[in-house]
C-alpha cells in the first residue's frame, strides 16, 4: 500500500499500483476490513459487498496488470447506501492517478 497512489472517500480508501514489469495481465485486488469496522459478522458483510462492487471494475481491460487494495473505513458499515458510489468514485480516481484510464 506504500507504492502507487490512493484515493479516499468517507467509506473506503482505494490504493492502486501498476508495476513497471507486468508479470500477468490479470489485476489483483485485496481487501482490508479491520476490527474498527465492526464485529466479525459486520466485517464479512462489508467484505462481501466490496467484492461484489469491485468485481466488474477489476474485469475491465484498462485495469489489467494493476495491484489494488480496497480498505474499508468504519463508516462503510454504518452507511451502506453510500458505499457503491464511494467505491466507484475512489476506484476511478485512484486509477486515473496511477495513469490507468
């Protein structure tokens, strides 16, 4: 998460990095949902929602070869209606900053 760029919104932070040497054409996405988000049931629910929201964006050809980390903030469990917009916005912003369009 130290490399590349990041874009934050009230519910999520998206870190994006495109390595210089591409070993694969597949993008890799990781999720970080800490205990500050809530108990185990809440964290798993947030993680499942994030996976469902990120899957179509990760399949886009423009994101091939990227390494992305999506970190949920505590507000993600409280305001679930805001989550899809924040994920889309943060993803687009992080990818633009990383030079991936």
